[in-house]
C-alpha cells in the first residue's frame, strides 16, 4: 500500500477531510464515533458509526467528539484521529506523517496543545496549525498574499468562520456557532411546531439536501417523510414541501447574513472596496445549501461565489501549504502575538 507522507487535515464538527501531498482528497468521513457505554471501548468510527446514529441500543453511545468546531471529548477525538490517520497513511509508516491541521480562529493555547497531543497520539511526527479561514482561502485559490481585501466565509457543521484578509493575515474576523447542523435543527423545530411531527437529525439533513433552498424555488417540490406524530406517539408519513423548508431555515439564514454584514462593517474602507470588486467566497460543506450565494448577494449587494468543491477547500489549502512550503508557510502566523 502506498503511503502518504504529508497530510492536510480539516477536523470539523460534522466531518473529517484529509488531503494527501501529491494525492488530493484521500478521506472524507463523518466525525462520529461509537463506544460501549460501560467499557468506553471504540466500536465504530466514521461512516460505520454514522449509520448507527439514532439506531443504537442503550449500551452503545454514538457521538461527535467535537462540538462547535472544538474538542468536546479529548480521548474520543484522539481515538477518532488515530483511526483516520492510520487509515490514510498505514500503520507502519516510519516516523509518521507531517500534518497541517486547520483550527478555528480564536482558539486558545490550551486547546491548541490538546489538538497537537491528539495528532501526536494519532501518529504525526510533526504538527503545524493554520487558521481555518486562511487554509480555506488558499484552497479556494484566493490571492491572499496580495495587498488587497479578500473575504472568505467558511460554513462548517457547527461553526461559521468569516474573515477579511490582506497580505496573508486576517484583518477582521468572527466565528459564530452556526452551520449546517443549525439549519437541520431549524427544520426539526419547524416540523414539530407546525405539524406536531418529530423527525431525527439524519432525516432533517436528508430533507435539507433534497428540498432545502434558502430562497424560494421557482417550482414547488415535496418529499414523503417518515417520523412520529407527537399527538398519537405513532409513526406517521407526511408530505414536506420545499417552501416549508425555506421558511424553516429563514432564522439561521438571517443570523448568518447579519454576521457577514457585521464583519464588513468593522473592516477598513479600502478593504471593503476591494471586496466589492472581488466578491465574497463561500467554502465548507454548509456552503452547498441551495440559494445561499444568491441570498448573500441580494442582501449585501456584493457578488458571491462558491469555491470549487467547497467541502474540500480547507483540507486542500492545508495540503497545498505543505506542497508549497516556501510560499505558504509564512501564513501560519505567530499565535503568541495574538
């Protein structure tokens, strides 16, 4: 089996994406782990564990070791990383891989050390860190080293990172606890409130992917959804329409638009002028939500585009940094200055 010597890792709330130096995308799996509640032995990781969500018996706990983009359970996050890294690079790689890990902006030193320790336990011989918006911008092909304003909005499962950059540094940024999961939760609450109808997170995500659009569709779509009636407690099948899903997601959308607007308001006028010409770039799996670019453009009156393969952009940017070390390593930054 061929080994991957250097890897870029996007450790997200909902998924882990890894790119290998010279190999492109080598892994994209849910950031989910299943353990025995009594022994805490790991039973499944990634895709296998994700299929157990909402279906596992009481003695098995299925969970995400990360919450809001940060480690919630260090031991399980370490076990998950060890599994994914071994799957990518093999178990007998001498010295282990070099790893460049994307991290949310504003993470503290304790959290950084925890992440480095987790990757060391996973087999990394050396770990570098890059703030997620910077990695996403590199992966999206933005000229972040130039003296002009660039705006990136990275929408993950639990966190959205918004940043204005110039000369390879984030000038103004914000992260909010809103992502793809927030839109799923909004669908669950809407169906519960309007129809006394309960669905789980996997079904809500399926509804979002199949019907979801944050702006009304020109043609109405619907799908049959199986859930539970809160009036009878029995299984129920109902039609959910695309207009209902759009209405359900209006709240999170407004929060996202206000956060982007807030970052622009705090940015220097010259950089905002650059952004008005270059546009806003969306990355992350949450950016795939239908109509999102159009909604941003209509609200802020600034062009908006989706990065190529947006869910892979952050890991791709990390890997590109390793591949072009002399060009990009200066963008890692000195966190002690923050």
